[in-house]
């Protein structure tokens, strides 16, 4: 059995992935790295032991490490991804891929010159909700998909300094990614408007005046989509929303992030005006069977009962970002070992990220259309 030696860098949020890598049957040696040595030590102890590296440079210079998963601050993503790839190691990186089009191009160039894998670790594309909507599409339940709507509402007060004033659509990947993945196409153009005002100190770092940005995206296949992203001074329950509107059925994320989605069905014509419609909330199934058995428990996190595993796994509420974390890890590990591109590669990740970057550019131009480049 082939095994991948992997380093996990950044453990504040990245620690959620440590136990998954440790349990994966195709991971050999796991190395942990964090700026805080105490965090690295505690994480290692919690998962039953792992190597600890003092810095990313140490990891890059270690020939025994095959791949690196970066869970580090947004401003570091581009430089660190390029460094990992240039060191001849596979790279996974949390979202967004970068915050400029030139940095996306740098990552794409480094990936192709190195011959190694790059994967953007977008959680929404491995959630219960996305899997369910994807299955609906494959079964033809939507009929013709007519429109998409995405949303990501979150307040960042009290988060690390680099978040303060961040342009909302720079981190719009959770709202944009499901629409791109389900469209069967790529975003080619965007018009976006910013709205609202922020405290002056929030404007200073990035020159972004908007707490809210709303964009209309155009896909190459003719579909259109809308997405809204909030980061500051906007009262709304947290939600990473994905809505798919079809000619037969539609899928809408619940009001809050933990609500069951709503499925609407359009009925047959009758003698009355319009068509009858019905809707129901649908509990999400868990798609754990696509994973090695060693990772099943991570799809439900703390809700897993080892004494009653099958019943636990039927429940749709649970582990990190709606069960997505083990799916992300498994895809990254296996794509490297199977010598194939991961699903969320530099092209898909690049389009998702660039659409948000171009959306903010459009907002600064009061909604002027911006073309999204290819990668």
C-alpha cells in the first residue's frame, strides 16, 4: 500500500485535520507545524503522536516529506503555495487560493513547472448539502438548471488583524464554488456592487469601503448566478448558502448554516393560473461510504458513537464544515498517490477565486463588467 508523508502547517484551524491525516490508511508519517510550539505539541499529543517541525522552511528542506497542507493566514497563501511547489512537494491550501490574479498565475506556473499537485481545499464542495444537490443533478431531478444563488454571511469582529476590512468577495469562495461546480462551466464575467459603510479603521488596510458585496456572474454556457458576501457590521445569522433553481425542482440551503435544506417541486399544469408547487425540508444523508472506514467517524465529529456506529453515521449533522474535512483529506492524499490531478485543481480553484477577485474589482468600478481570465 502506497503511503504519503505529509506536513500540516497552521494548527489554529488546521488542527481539525490532524487526526484525519493520522487515521488515513494511506498516510505514512505526519509532521505538524505551527508558530506556537505549544499548540503543535498539544495537537500531536491529542492525536497520539506526530513529528513536529519548527518552521515551513524546515519542511521544505526535508526530502522525506511528500506533500504539505497549508492552513495559514490568507495573505500568506500565494507565497507559501509557490514555495511548496517549487520545493518539489504536492500542495494543498485552504481558501482562498490567492488575493490577486497575478498570484493565481504564479501558483499555476509553479504547479505546472514542478509537476506536483495543487489542491484548493474548498469545504463547500464536500458538504452533505453539495453531495445531495450534485446527486439531484445527476438524477435529472432539477430538470433544466435555470439559475444559482450563493451566499456567505459572517461577522469577523475579533478575528485576527489581517481579516479587518478584507474585501468580502476576496473570500467569496464558499458562496461561489458550489455554483461553478454544479454549472458544468466556468465563470467568464462578473458585475458586482458594494453596499453599506464601515468604520474608517476597517477601510485602511485594503482600501475596501464595503461590508457587503453582491455580484451577478455569467458562465460560459449561458447560465447566470448571484452571490452575496458579508464580513462586517451586518446583522445576519451565519450561513454558507447554496441555492439551485431548476425547471422541475429547486434546492435551497436553510436560513442558518445548520438548517435542513428546502426542496421545492413544480407540479404539472392545471386549469388554474400558474402551477402548483410544494416544498419540504429534507434531512441530509451522510456520504461516509465514499471514504476509507478509518475516516467515517470524522464525518460526524463529536456526534459519533463508537458503540452504535451505523446509527451515528446516518445522521447528517456533525463533523467539520458539514462532514467535508475527511473528504478533502482523502481526495488530496489519493490524487497524489494515484498521480492524477485533484478535483479542485489550479484551474477550478483559480476560476472560483478569480471570480471573487474580479467581483471586488467590479464593485470598486461601481458595477462595471470585469472579464474573469482563464488559467
